[in-house]
C-alpha cells in the first residue's frame, strides 16, 4: 500500500505505518494521502486512491463531494489539536486585554535609552489594560475546541455562556459546572465582554458576524476568531472597530483586508502549530488510514458515514461505497442472494448522497460476484479486505 504526504507530516505518525505500507514521493500514484493545508481542489484523483487523511480538523482545502463520488474516503483529526488552539485563544484574550503587544513594541523602540527603566514608569500608563477575572465571555460553538475554551475560562474566573444548538450529549457532559448554556444569541451579544467563535465554515455560517450582529454588541467587546476568517464580514468589522463597538479583534486567520485594520491582533494561523498538536494529528490520521485499509473501519470521515467493524479474523470482508440512489440496496441484496447463508455480518449506513455497505462472509466470495457488484448502477468502489 503506497502512501504520500502533500505536506510535512510528523514522523511520530508516519512511524506507525508497518512494512505493509510504502512511503512514496509521487502522490498521484499513491493509495493513501496525508495532508494538512495543501489545496487539493485541482488534485487529480486516480482509481487507486482509497483515502485521504487531513492531519488536522479543517477540510475546506479538500473537495469532499468530488472525493466521495470517486470512492475516496476523507478523514480528519477532530480534537487532536484542540488543546493547542485553546491555549492560543486564552493567549489572545490576554494580549487584547492587557495591550501587551504595544507595550513590548514600545520597549523595543526605546531600547537605546540607557534610562529605559525610568522611562518605562512614565510610558506604561499608555498600555494599561483590564483584567479578565469576573468578566463575561460567550463561546459560540462548543465542540472539541470551544468546549475546552469554555472550561478554561471557568478556571480563570470568568462568567461563561455557551451557545451551540447542535451540542452532543458527550460534549455537554464534558462542560464544567458554571457554564450556562443559552439559545439566545441576542443576550450573548448584549452582555459579553468577550466572544469567542468556534464554528465550522459552512454556507450557513459565512458572515455569521455581520453588520446587524455588530450593531447588537455590548460596546467595547473583544472578538476572538480562531475558526475561519469568512465567519466575519470584513466591512462590518471595520466599521465596528472604528466606532469602538469592538475594542479588539483577535484572529488566527488574518486576510489582507483585516491585517491592515487598526485594533486587530493578527496571528499567523498558529492555532495548531505546536509539536504536540502536529504529533497528535499525525497519529490520529495514520491510525484512521490503517484501520480503513486493514479492517474497513471508517472513523472521523467527513464525506462518508462512519462504521466500526473491528478485526475480521478469518472472515471474507467486502466494503462497498455507493451513491445514495433509489433501489441500490435491493440491487446489492439480489446480487448476494445466493450467498445469503454465508453472510455473518451485514451493515449499511448513509450520509447525504453516499452509502457504505459492509459484509462479512464465512467463505470466500467468487470473482464473478465481485464483478457483478461493481456493475451495479450507483456502486462506486468495491473493496475486498
């Protein structure tokens, strides 16, 4: 099985691959791909490509539907970098509250002053900030990162509100006491000293913070965006900063327009840029690929349904990736009708436009039957494991 990396991937993850796998340079000839930020939208998809694993959370650099239509399962590594991002969000809060950056720059600009210690005592009033203790922060989106941010803010003594209409029971149970969940965004806008965005970038969330929202904010709010730049309307942000509605905007995704605005703290996409985070993401991505190749398990896929099959032992396992069209399940069942008594496990799951079928047989399935499965309208890929 051939693997290629489109970006630098931590050796901690790459070293998990056994001798069954061969690392090659030419990604176009690979069966498996590991990627971070490389833009794959124009990447040619070969028939031999089985899966792509994003060593990180965001997958907007990968054409998910195009991959799914080609029978390529795309994985990501949710939560693997969440602590790194959480720590940077907290750092962003402190940088904005205490005007640390301007203070440091003042010292650098005056380092030739031999009496700088005395000068500092006069100048430091320019950089007086506020403490975060007792302030109110609202965390919009309580997934892997947002939940950690909310919990950390409780520990730091802030009053914490959380908004996430899609929060899972697991995520809810991981929140610390003291975090108040609300479905009232207007309440959040009117009462928050800090707002931290942790939303996925979807058509429905683009310009989530727009002029209408900015007009509802408590004056002097600090807005933290460590998700994606397009969640915020740049022109509306510019106006809010100029009016003082937003005191500081801290972002890990500074586009050209925002990077040139006053009262913006632009961080160069450092959220997951720690050794620990890169190691964790690479480990998760490598395990996802191996589990899919060796067992057919699909975990943390972003374009196919997840299925867990476990070790196959001496069983003959078939994985079918297909389009979710009318009658396809019946067509597959008819093709396997004569093998019905040999099927030990049968699983089918759907996700939007695509399906996964998994079968375990107690004896080998003939090549003729495999060919018949491949000919069924809507079947994209048939794998024997």
